[in-house]
């Protein structure tokens, strides 16, 4: 069970064909388990502290749902395009993988740009920075942590696109791409929670 | 990653020339990705921190030896207890256990290395630099001083110096290493067992590594967030725990203990695993109730996440919460008791040899059980209202940690020393050490139960004269600490004189080895197994010996063995993170950016530059030591 | 043969000797309950101790039997029987501990809920409410119904229910009077106020301690609970509400005090202040919680409190007041009864 299976184009998909590949995938799922706890703790802190606005603005005053809706659409779409990339990978279509991953990155960049705009808007218009209140601190740390994850994902996937051109689709590059797409789905799921718990519930008040 | 040639066809490395990077001497140790060397590094670093933390404890006890003493000022005392607890738990106990897991677990499952050798090295170096960062206070003059539990607002608004920043950032850095190690062990155990080794044929030591690692993945992540929040409050003006703006100090307590309680099970489960190896070996009998032991381990791990608020009984959570956590805490006694009885019955009708390893293993049983029963007493919420934050608690946790984990560590040290270094430690010195340590341990901590009951709170830098019993009991407690120190010194001497002896230990060094690590040379060759073994049942080496064989049955033909190259990148990445940490601490953005930049550049290099390692040819394969 | 046993017995006896060092002394603190709460908690402790000693006896007897009886004898080379396990035994040592825990759990639930109910019922019941504020490194006590604010020494009537309302003004502290009952934390901020029910059955002065690391002065943050008969308590209340008359010989001291010390302290009966309210200070046994209250100590305290109690937040006045001025203030303080 710890040794390779059949060789060549076989039952096993490219990313699972080597022990290293299987190790990477399992290891990454476990890492995602740790990330669930990390974001879970941040969510718990946010839910516990969001009513403490320290005479500053609350979520219902701050949040602009239209922008957040656009951001959500961008990110959800980028998750879908990353699925297309994996499907291309399973068809051994290296070019297709590169294209879909590039679209994913572009959509993510759009998301990030809007988020940066959102944060700077809050700071300039409302003086709503990290130091204002427990609500502001938990907001920025939670949503900012997610944004940081998006930024890291952008850099990571961009580098993978580069590697794809240089080395092609191999048993070494395939697990990396697969794992990056797992990461991307995770980021997307976290955003769904943020959208619901932070923005929607915050807007309703 | 090292595995047999049969898989080479699954690699597309053909176009990349493989080569062995030849490092020797110090560079070899700085760049190694070999689990055995990394294990020894963890043991070495852990031992250094163990000595430092022990010295801190001696200072604490010297200060408390007499009433109104002035060996340490109040500030220095608070720093010493904080550093003692923090260093012992994060930088000594856990790394030493990681050292044993790293060296032994791949051998026990018939693997040639862990799943992620590079990450293994990275985990070690981040731990080292996190530990250095935490201890920088000895040079900057401002050490953490709010207890290892760092409750705000004391740890935030009322600790303005850098001390607590060293705590929040130093532990964050070393925590990365711990998390990486946990993930590594889980994947190794799930994916890389030798043919025939089902989960229920794994040695208990490997099982406890597995469950402990799961606890680490979930618990350390929560703590990382807590430390992040502490850092934000302290350095970036955050309001998580700021009561003046509406923050909630109790939030820290919940997050800390959701980590902190699993942490103590992270520390004790490996000791349970060690016992389950040492006792059967030196009773010449298989572990009694293997299946129960596995389930008990899993239940303890699971329940360990359900009891955290028993550290918060006096916070005012209400009777419902208190009783629920109280009952959950009492429940953990059941699987723990199951283990105690199974060890005793392993020895029943056995032929017991009492060498030092087994003295520590068996000595664990009465001492740890005493600690366990005071744990049940503490679990009773309404009674805990009296016990909480008194010396009764200090007595309890030292009984389970020193009587438990430390005994386990010493047992493992004597047991696996020949496997790691090719020689056995001196038995006479070992036995003297054992008795000195045992007497000193009980002297120090037994009286502390009484001190707690007559009203001595914990974390007090001194006490008033004239309180009946306080002077005498504190004095006795301090003398015990000195005895334990002598015992540890004897251990150091033992190691030094032993390393001068020739490395001539047998593969099956104790003669009655049961598990796979005893089927290969002491110390093992670089590649561990010339041929991956075939496992026929529990205690696979014992089974082969009883069937009359002198070696394990191989599961594959002899062939070239793939080995990974070492790398200097983990060391550099850790230095980068260390620099970044300093930059954050002192609000020097450029320094922080520089530090993170180093990290990112290394990560990019690692990802872009493929290093396929090298192969060892069959002609070179013979029983060579670690320094192949 | 004798030598072998001596080698085992001597260390064992040495160990036992040290185990016994704890058993010589007067019972105090938790082991000497002076009120119903502490009594019930001690009952729980003794019950659990008894059950656990039973467990220890079983484990120890089995353990010592095994390690003595099954030592490997010289020449014994045959492999012992490899026993897989025993289902009946596993069930036994699973079920019996569960039963023992149930014996402990039931009174635990009862007492825990009971204590909580008592503490919460103070509004409807005839209980004395005392507000406690933990500060670095002293205790403020406010009697809202009586209109009294005092510090360090709290008076309660014997045989009556008292509920302490607990909070802290700076960092986490914990309010503990071992002889009267278990502790509860004084949480910072308004969201986590605690209520602690205690009752004294016998008159006496009971030691109180802070039980949560709060900084340098944590070890010296002692306070006292004076449990007195109801009549004496009423007299104390009346006394506290009657300010001490400023006689001619302490006039100067009173004036200096008003000018220098009133920024932080207070002497009016019902007034809260940053530092301790010093109404009735002359009757307090200690300065700063643990220093004997006499003229010399008091003078030194005013000059340089940090030299007597680490971490104390009160500034020293040795550079801003002369020796005579300080002595006048001391005389005034010693008249506050």
C-alpha cells in the first residue's frame, strides 16, 4: 500500500501516481484541518466581540453589500475556474491548465483589489482602523487574514503557471497544482462564511 | 524521499541529473534531512533547554527556601516561573519527544524516512530559532513575566516591556515547527507503513505519535491564533482583550486552554507510548490488552479536547458549564486507568529485568497514578474552588508531568540510546540517578499538596514568616529540587563517559527487542532498511525471532535506494523568520520585510529548483552507521 | 539476600519519611473550615480523597506484588507465555472506575449548583452584599446598603449569608478566603462580574489571599475577613459612618493629608478612591496588607512604599515631604478610628 501502482497512463491520476504526490495531498488535507481551526478561532472571536463598537461605526453602518457581492462573485468564479484547471490536468492538457489557472489568478486579483479599496475606504471615510474597537480589530484580523491567504494563493498559483511552462505536466508538478486547487477551494469556502457571518449578519445587526 | 527502486519508473526525473550533495561535519548536521540526525538534533536542543528550564526551577526553589527571601526580586521571580514553565513545555519536553518520534517511528513502521524530510528539517530549525527568540530576554533584560498562561490584561497593557513580545512571537515561531512536525508524523504513519503493517499491528509508541500529532494539528493552530491576537493587542493596538474598549479578557483564557489542555495530553501520550514499549521488552511478554490500549489512547486524545474549561472553574462560567466540564474531566480517568492496569498485567507472569530504562518505566506507574488521582480530585468543580491557583495544582501537574512525562523521557533515553548511538549508558550511574531523582521528586512535590491545602497560592515570590508549616515544607521542597539537579548532572556525566566507549552495541541491543527498530544495526545505516521488511503481525521482530529467523523477511528485492539531498534552506528560512519576528517586535517594518523576504525567496527556490536526490547502489549497501 | 532487600528497603523508607513530612502540622486553611461553604467543600475533598486512596491501594498492591514476584531469576531463559489480554479484566477496570466516578459526580453536581444558587439569590434574600474590587495590589470593599467604603479588612456578621460581588479594576485577581470557602476570580471589565457566597460560622479573623498572578505584588496582596457577632458588626458600621474627630494635636497632620494624599486616598465613609479609603485606618492591623501597622513602618511606607512592597503603585514622598511632615501625617493616620 505504500508502493507505486501500475506505470504509464493508468488508473491512478497523475498527482496520485507517486508516493510523494500522495503524501503531499494527504499532508495538505491535514494542513487544511489546521486552517479550519485557525479560521474557526478567528470567527469565534469575531462573533463574540462584534457588538463592541466603542462608539465607532458598526457593521450595518459600514458595509456596502453591492461591493461585497461583486467580490463574492469574483472569488466563487475563480474557484470554478480552478476546477476547470484540474479537469484539464486530468485530460493531460497542460495548456488548458495554464489558461484556467491564469483566469483564476486574474479573478483573484480583482477580488483583492476590491478588498484593498474597501479597507482604505473604511479607514479614510470613517477612521475605522484596527485600533478603533474590538469589532474593528476582529474584522480586520479575520477578513485581513483571509485576504492574506488570497494574496499568497495568487503568488503561489502564478509561480505554478511558470513551472508549468518550464517543466510541463509531470508527476512532480501535478501534485503541486492539485494541492494549490485544494487550497483555493478552501479559501473560497472561508469566504462564503465571511460573507455570511461578517457581512450579511453584520449588516442586519 | 527514500524508497526502493521499484518506484523509480514512476518518476520522470530522467532528464535531471541527480547528484549527491556531499556535506561533512557541521555542514552535514546543518543541512541534514535524515530523520535520524534530525531526531538527535531535537534531543540535543531539547536537552539544552531542559537544563536551562531546570536551572530556572532551581532559582525558584532557592527563593522559596526561606520566608521573605531575597535570592530573587518579585519581578525576577515572576520571570523565572514564566520561563521555567514555558521553556519546559515548549522547548524541552515536546522537542525531546519529537526527537524520539523522529528517530524511532519510521524505523518501527519499516520506512526509510518521514513523509516530508525537508519539512522535518524546517520544523527543527524554526523550533530552535523560536526558542532562541523566547530566551533573548536574558540578553535584553526584559523576560516574559506573566506566567506561561499569559492572561491579559497583565500580559498586554500591564507588561509594557519587550518580555511578553518575546513570548508571543517566539512561541509563534517555534509553534510553526511543532505544527509541521505533527503533519509530518501523521502522513508518515498513514502512508508509509511496510507491507503487512496494518494500523492494528503498529507499535503503541507509533500509535501515540499518531494521536498526539492529531492533537497538535488542532491545538497548536488555536494557540497560534491566540498568540496572534496577543501580538495584535500588544504591538498593533488591537482590542481583543482590552477591557476599556469592550474587549474580553476571558476570550484569551478560552483560546489558551482549548490549546493548553490538549497540550498536556500531547505531553503524556508519548510517555504512555514509551511505557508500552519498555515494559513489554523487559518483561519478555507482549503488551497486555493491545486493542484496549489503542482505543484508550484514541479516547484520551478525543476527550482531551472536551475538558479545557476545568482550568477556568473559578472564572464564573456558571454551574451548568462547570458541572459539564467537571464530568468530562473525570471521564478521562477511565481510559487512563485502563492503561495503568494493562501495564501492570503486562508484567504479570513475565520475567522482569530492572535496568535503568525499566526502573524509570515502572517508577512511572505509582508516581503518575498519584498525579492522576489528584487530577480526579481537582476535577470536582466545587472542590476546585479551593484548589485552583494553589500549590495543590502545582503538585498535581508536576506529579503527572515529572512523574509521568519526564520518567518516560528518561526511560526512552536509556532504552533507545544504544539504538541511536551504538552504546549503552552506564547502568550503575543510571540506577543512582534513578533513586536520587525519585527521592528528590517526591520530596519536592509531595509536600506541595499540603501547602496548597493550608492556603499557599501559586506563583508567589515569597511568603510571610510565622505561618505554621510553611517554612519547613518549603524548605523540604527546595532540598528535593537540589537532589533532582544532582541526578540530572549524573545523567550528563553518564552521556559524556558513554560516548567515549566504543560503539559496539548489537542491532537487537537488549536481546529481547520486539519491534522493527531492533531488527537493524545500532545505529542504523543511512537508509535504515536494505530491503523493506514484510510484517506478519504485532511485534514483527519478535515473531520472526520465535520462527527461528535471524533477519526480517524482506518485502522487496535488493535494489538501488533513493535518498534525498540535504539542504541549507530550512536553516536560512528559520533565520529569515527570526529576523522578521524581531522586526515586528520592534516595529521596524524594513527589518520585518527583509525577514519575510528571505523566507519567500527560499520557498520559491525550493519550489522551482527540483532536487531529485541520489541513489545508493546495491554494491554500497552494507550495515553502515548513520554517518554513511 | 539480606543485602538485596536492604538495597530496596532503605530507599523506600527514605521516600516514606519524606512523604510523611507533610503530616505534622496544625490544620489550617482549607483543612480548617470555619463556615458552611468551606465545610461542604472539605467534605467533597475528603470523599474524593477516600475514593482515590482506595484506587491507589489497589494499584499499589498489584504493582508491588508484580514487580517483586515476577523478577527474572538467574538462568530463567524460557520465554514466558505471551498473553494477549483478558476481556473480563478490561471490563472490570472500566466499569468499576466509572462507578467510583459516579459516586463523586453526584455530590459534585449538587454542591456546585447549590453554591451557584446561593450566590445568585442575594437579591431576593436577606444577604449582606459587599462589592469587592481587586486592584494592584490591594482590595477595596464597598458596602452599598450601608454606604461604607473600606480597604484590606472586611467585616462580616457571623452566622449570616454574605455575597461578595467581585470585579477588578486593572488586571485579573482572585478572591480567596480558604477557611470560609473556595475562591472566585475578580474579572476586569463590566461583562464578567462574579458573585461569591460565603458565610462564617465562628467569630475570628480569617486570612484572605489573592489567587491569580497579577504582577509583582501578587504574593503580598493579603486581606483579612473579620467575622464578628451581629451586634459588634452593627457597632462597626456605626463607627465607620462616624468620622473621627480631628483633635488639635492631629490638625497639622490632617491638613497635610488633605493637601497631599486626597488625590488618591479618601477618609469619607462612602467615598471610592484610586487608593485605599483610610477611614478607620488606625484599627487596621497591617499596612499594605502584611506590614505591621505602627508609627515607624507607617513613616517608612509614606517615604518609600516600593522599598517595602514590590510593585506598589503608590509613589514615595521622601523627597516631597519633610521628616516632621511625615510624622504629623502618621499621627493623624493613627487617630483614624
